[in-house]
């Protein structure tokens, strides 16, 4: 490469960075120009990714917080779209990071390791952090803990369960599954293997991305924190993957791909469970309100109202009950925040910590979000919500389980996450019999190398 090319490359990167920073500043100015910050308060600049109806809920939380005290004023700025992490690091480069950020990607350990965000013990007292740890659900605590320090607080959890079309199962003389064998029986009964014509419906088909959920159900872990080892080759993870691949063997990869593609063609992105393409589907808590709206529409049309259930993931022999994969939206405080104490006060208000559970219950009801503490669940407003949305109670019970695990909170977690999902997809879509031990071993070694480099960059 000649000197001119090198200089041109550097100039290009510099121009892109400057343009990105300018766009960020412009966006903040355009959003802020109608906001009047009281002169006697400290402004807390809060970036979030919510849009649509959820954005209105976020703004209402900020409004309620601002009215609840006289020290801080939260200015919520919507940053929708992709690459929030890039926008964040551009703001850091420009010397003007937000005071508070909400993220839903597994980057907390990467950012904490690089010193981009503050551990909570840098913002408040160790005693308060200890009380917070005891207050949080175990799953919520795991989401934000890196090297035994909290680097954030979840404001809501995402949990996966099985949604069951009970009406459809009843037509086949079946009931909701309690074990893996039950789930396999449903699949074999509704879609008998060996059928020559294309299938119109399936009892159940595993989603390769959900290996993260089935691993803990089978009793496995993907990572051993005590010695920093990636553990894809443990027998439980291999058993979980082998069970998922059994559906590939049963129906063939082409049929599974064809049927999955058909799900994408449903009008208005209809939930496939409503179209009776499946009897059982794994999904998150947000589907509860979709189900209620669907049933209401059926009743208005004087159609038979379909009955649904939401159940924990069924277990194999020796598996773990109420197990699965947890994700969530997490508050983090950037290093360089000009109002870290105000950011911490807002986090507590939103999440309900330190005696503010009633306000948090109101927020969770408005958004249909899973609280991060049993103390919020126990509030009358949220209990009333559960009475109105009984399917949601399953997700609350799972949120409180000791057996819900996130993607390991370690440097390199996004790569870890993608490689595990790619492994499962490759195994389930392979046109030849997959060699699972070899695939697991190779993927484990690849992830281990990446994680070691992320933890100890040269």
C-alpha cells in the first residue's frame, strides 16, 4: 500500500467518524430543542431504543420521575434503529456521552471490561449494591453481573415459554406437554413422520436459535465461570442439540426449511399459532396480549374462541424444571457521565428499587413487561394485571426461577451468542448426518479462542 492510499484510508475513517458524531449531535439537538430544563435541576440525558407506543410509556416514566423530586430532570432521547453501540462509542469519542443508556444486546461485559461503563459500586455505596442484589430476581442479577460486580440494572426481563393451542390439541386427543417425550408425541401425532405430501401443520418444530433455552432445560451450561472455560462439549448440551436435530432426522431439513419459510408468508405477520400451523410454539411474554386480541376478535365475529396455555419448557429425565434462557433490557451508566447520581436515581425509580415498587408496577403493566423483582410483582397493580392476563403468570414464575440463564456475561459474548446459534442451525439444516461431537468440539475451540482474546487483548 502506498503512502497516498494509507492517508486516504485514514481520512475516510476520520470523515466517517466526524459525520457520525455530527449526526448524533444533530439528532440530540433536534430532539432537545423543545425541552426546557429547569435551571435548578441537574439534567440526565437518557438514550433509549424504544419507538411507537413504547416510546410514549418511556416518556411517561420520565415525566413521573421528574415530578417526583426536585434534584434531577431526565431528558429521554429516542435512538431507534440499529447500531446503538456504534452511536454510543461515537458519542464517547466526541466527548459527550449520554448519562444513561438502555441496551438489549449482550455487551455489558465487553463494555465493563473496556471501562466504557461504570460498575454500580462506583456510583453508590457497597451496602446499597448488596441490597439491590438481594432484591433482584436471580435471572435479573445474572444479566448484569461481570466478575462479581453489577454493571447495570435490568428494567425488564424477556423469558421464553411454550404457547399451546389447547383447542387444536384436544382435536387430536392430546394435552399440554410436561416432558420432552410428551412434546415428541405431540409432534409425531399431528405430523406423522414419513408423510409423502407436504405438511400443512406441525405439532412442534424446534427453532435452532433456542439452543440457548434448551441447553439449561437438559441440565447443561455453555460456560464455566470458575475457570473461564467454554463448555459446549458437556453431555447435557450435546443431548439438547441431538434432541433438536432429531426433528431434522424425522422430517428432513428441506421440509423444515419449507415450512418455516411458509410462516413468513402469513398475512400481516400473523402468529403461526393462530393459523394452526403449529400446536405448540416457543415465544416470549409479549405474545400474551396478542392472544387476548386474537380471542377478542374471534368473539366479536361469533367464532369459537380458541383456548391457549403458556407452560414452562418440558424436561427430559434428569433435566432442570423451570429452566431456559433469559434476556432483558438493561440500564448502564457510561463512564464520563455528567450526572451519574441522577442516572442512578432514575434507574431505581423505573425498576422500583428502594421503596418505589408501586411506580414500577405501573410501568410494567403499561408496557406488558416482566418486573425484575418479586417485590414489584407483589404490588396490587401488578397482581390485578395478572388476574386479567393469566397466561402472563407463567412468565413471572419462570422469572423467579434459579434455572434461567442469559448468554454468558463475559467479553466476547456477542460472538459466543452467534456461534452457538450458527452451530445449531448448521446441525439442523445439514443435508448429511451431522457429526455433533466434532461440530461441538470445533465450535467450542473457536469460541474459546475468541473469548480469551477479548478478555486479554494484545
